[in-house]
C-alpha cells in the first residue's frame, strides 16, 4: 500500500503499524461501524466474509473523517485507513479530508494531497474536489486564491467545467461584484464560456445585493438579446431588490413579464406591499396566488396577519390563517402570536386567550411570547388577576419567564396601584438568575407606580436602593432632583440632557420634578415638552403634575391654554382636584370674568370637588368689583347662583 509520507510529517504524531491497524479494525467492528466484505479491487463474485479481509465502506470512511475534531486527527484517521489490508482510498475519501483541512485552514496540506492522488489512487482530483476547494477558500475569504483554482484544474490536465466557473463566480459576487463581473468577462467569456441560467442568476444576485438595480435591468436585456428566456429565479431576485428599495409598483409591473411566476414571486411581492402598509394590494395578490394553487410561506402569512391586525381587521386575519391551514400551508407559533397580539391590541384579550387554547388543540405549542402577549393584553385591560393567572400557568406549563414577562407584569401592577403584588413579582424577578439583564425598566415602573399614588418619599427611598444596580442612573437622577430643589433648573436640565445622551431612561420622578421646576421659573413651554416626552415613555402624569402646568399658564396670563390643558387632562382620564381648578378660577377672577369663573366652579362642584377658601375668596372679591354686572343682573340672580352652588 502506498504511503503518504508528506501527510505523516504534517500530522506530527506516530501512525499505527499494519498489525496495529488490523487490531483497530476489529475494535471498529465491535463498535458497530458498518463494513463491506469486498475491496475496490475485488471481483464481481462476493467472497466469503472474514474478519481479516473486512474493510469499511467508503461512505463510512467519509463520515469518520468528517467527524474528527481537528486537522491532525483527520490526517491520522486517513493515514491509518490507508494501512488497512485490501483498502484503497477514493475520490470521496480524499474530498472528505480536503474539506476537513480547509475548515482548519490547512491549505498547504491540501496541495500535498492533490499531488499524491495520481500516485495513491491512480486518478487526478475530480470536479467535486475542486468544487470543495472553491467553497473552502470562499469561506476563508481568500478571493484571489479562488480564481487561481482555474490554473489548478488545468495543471491536472483538465478544462474547467461550467460548474467550476459558476462556483467561483458565486464566491466572488458575495465579496466584490466588480471583481465577479471582471471574472465573467475575462475568464469565462474569454474562454468561450457563455454561461447558463445559473450564471446569470449569480450575476443578478450580485448586482441586487449591491443595489445596482439599473444594471440588473441591463443584465435582463442582455439575457434576452442572446435568445434566452430569463428564468423565474432571475426575475424573483430582481423583484426582491425592487421591493427592498421601496419600488413595489415597479416590481408589480415586472411581474407581468414572468411567464410562469411561482410561489416565491408572490411571497416577495406580498411582503413588499405589507412593508408599505398597502394591505389592499397585498390581499389582491394573496387571492391571486390562492387561485393559481400557491400557498404563501409562513413569513408571508405572518406579515399579512400583522398588517391586518394593525388596522383592526383581525377577523380577516383569522380567516386567512384558517385558509392557509386548509390548503396545507404552515402556520407556526409566530403567526399565532401575531394574531393574539392583534386581538389584545384592540381590547379583545379574551378572544386572544381563546386562540391560545385553539393553538394547543391543533398541536402548535405556545411559547413565552404567546404568554407575554396575553399578560400584556390583560394588564392593558385592567384584568390583573387574569394576568397573574397567566403568569402562574407559565410555570405549570414548563415555560420559563423572561425579562419581558416580568417587566410587563410589574408595569401593569404598579400602573394599576397594585404595589404590594408588584413588589412580590419584582422580588421574584431578582431571584430568577439572569432574567433582569441589567435593564432599569421594571425599576422605573416601580417609581412610576409610587409616583401615581403620590408616595414620593417612598419613591425617593426606592431610588436610593437602586444605586447598587444602576449607579449612573441613580447618580444622574439624584443630581437632577437636587438641582430642582435648589431652584437651579438649568443645571437640572443639563444633567437630564446628559442622561439622555448616555442612553439613560429618566423615571417619572425625574420628569415630575423638572416640570414643577420649569413651571416655577415661568418656562412653561419647556415644561410642556417634558410632559410630552413623559407621555411618550408611557408615564401618564397625575393631577399634581398637570396642576403645575395649569398654574404656570395662569401666571403667564394664558388662561386659555390652561383651560385647554384642563380639558385634555379630563379627556385622558386624569381626575382633576382643587389644585386644578383653583389657579384657573383665580386667573379668571383677576380678569373680572366672573361668569366663566362661576361656570368652572359649577363644573368643579358637579365633579364632587369641594372648593377651598382661596377659590371662594377669589370669587367674592371678583363679584364685589362687578358693579355694572350686579346692576344688570341684580342681587337676586347672584343669590340664586350661590344657592345653586351650595345645593350641589
């Protein structure tokens, strides 16, 4: 048996002798490695199997080499097998070793192997080996060496096949489309190789990956000018690029050129329309694909469901899922989760919960995202007990809670005033290893909940306890609160801006202090901007925060803006208090607008809010100065107005 001496040296270890190889062969047999009872040189007559003549099949050897964990181990295995009696390596075993060596970047060793093949097995490397080398060099991003494989092929007396040219081209387009085009012109066309559909498909892929859509259309014309009909893969590649660049209408026009569009064609265009929120055209194409017997893939189905849910057409989304399933299409847990989120978004969380049961009935197991969507829906609907039941069901069903689970539930509980339950979930989150992930969000939810209950001292204490977990955020927050207390509002704003630039998320406590501080300084516009930012983060202000802005507007004489803010406050579900009405009534009285002030007083009393001494004082002081109004309306009417207020 021919010995591959070069590889022995490279492996840096002693190989087994022929006697040792025979012993190892018996061991291999005892480990259920499947063997053939004939060698490559045996006759067509099957000999009687004997342990001394049994040799492994080439297929098993290929798997054995590929299973090795390092290049030296693969080389040792290969050399050991070469010592087995009646065994000769083949193109397939050489290809397996070359693949393994390329994985570990042993390129020099591969060259030795190629040189050994004609002597060892009497054959030069075949096409499959060269293709393996091209792919290996491509994975290593050795682009220039990939091109040199052409010279390697001719070195062994062969002409590069179209498959080899295409494989090289495929590697080049992923790295440098210009180099790939140069290779096509100089190496392929220079050698008289025109290419086939696969060649043009590779070039189109390269052009589209680099957003050279115009050149892609030129390539399309070149293909047609050579009397060829571009296949659907080439068209689909160009369609995909057009859709990714927001040119879905142009893609739709191009689709008309395709003689036989396939399911991918429809998937690409439907997804394109979904990306543009054009659900009408997406549904039109979906219907057409159904009529042609195509079933959209799960990604496309999910996008259609999502866009329908976004516009509130969840019933249609259900129908589409059912239709896809009836035609044998795949509807996975992600598609179901999207539908559940759609129902929860529009307050139909109970319907979403019913879908969970339906999923399980069909054998589609829910995941953590399914439960998170329902917990969020229950929290948004104020159904906190149901949210806690879902949380407990997760543990029963063996689904591990993640950060989103805890964050959603903590926010829901604290927002709705369930501080005790919220603290229990927070403690459970902290005990669950690796869940928090260093995010401040649940802790800000705690601060928000305490702020909503006007437990500002408790909120400050909790903020101090957060210092070990979030030292920078706590430091910035305390500095802002300190500056606000000192009246240095501009310094506080500077630290706030610094916090935002660092990626920090200010708490509701910080926003409340800044809003009060700016209003006291008469900077109501800045305070209003901060309130908008506060609402954007999901922190809805309480009455005291609104009151600061109402007072600020009134001090600036902008009672119209203050009144509008009061109306907005009530419209958003925030219950006003005495502090909401008092500055407005006082401002109106100062402007001698007694009727407007009295109207506000009536509204206030109707809402069950008792006027304080300052309000009455403002009203009667205003009334005492309204001599003309008193003369025209007489004291009897004033008496009736006061009686009406008192009766309420």
